C-alpha cells in the first residue's frame, strides 16, 4: 500500500502564518484520509501498488467509470497536498531562480506581478480547489486553477507549485479572509521544488 510522505517541517514551524492546529489536521486527517481511500480503492480492485503514484493517471481505464472519478479524487487529494507541503517552508524559503525566474519574468513581467495574478486567480475560485503554477511546454508556464482534487497531470501539465484553496487550509485561523491566508502563504512560499522541476 502507499504511505504518506513525511512533512519537510514540523506542524508548529509554520506559525504564525499557518497555525499548528490547522497544519496537524490538514496532514493527519485530510491528507491521510485521501491516502486511506486511495489504498482501499486499489485493494478493492486488486490493483498493483508498484507504480509511482503519478503513473496511476495512465491507468484510469483499468477502473470502472464510477471508480475512475473516485480514483481521480483520492489520488489528487494525496498528490496535491504533497505539492502544497513542498510549496511552503518557513526555514528554507527559496524564490524562483535561474530558468524559472526567467520564465516568470517573461510571462508575467516580474515575480510581484505573478503574485498579484496568483491572488486574483485564487480569490476567483468558487468552491474548493487549487491554484497551480504549471509547465505547459518546453519553456512555457501558466497559472491555472483546478476544482476539487483535480491535478494538472490530468490535463498534461507538469505541476510545479500550488496553493490549497479548500476551506480546511485556512478557515480556523483566517475565517473567510482568503486574502489574508494568501498573504500569509506567500510569507512562507518556497520555490525550491519548482526551481528544480522546471529544468
Ligand atoms: Fe487540503
């Protein structure tokens, strides 16, 4: 069976930007729940656990249509959170560098302009979803939003960085003030994963 990756930080390390209680629930309850459901679905179908999780997107047709939707939901629920944890780090924040920095400057004008657009996209999500920075082609990046637990791999894009815009990510500490959550998120945003994987 698949297991949860360990976090690159402690729950309390994200204070005051993300509170300890939210972080603990988010990882131990929400992400773990997606993982458990994914494992159960694969067990029920006697499906192999030998693939890297990302490859399961290529095996959708092995599942009944109703189960394909479940698989997308649980799989995205695990992978999207893995990327979200990689996108924040209070101790080792890294801004875009090298080729990614160039791509951001070319696409958006500057990092600050990208951040403005990011917040605009995030605030426009109706319901639960994510904002992603994705690589769409050899030298091209885009900001996209997805609903529920959809992952950019479903659309053929490589996800590099994301913000979780489900209420469980911010509500305890910020109530309905999504902008405050997003400003706090950028205080601990970490592009080291994005820098490595854009290359
Ligand atoms: Fe979440």
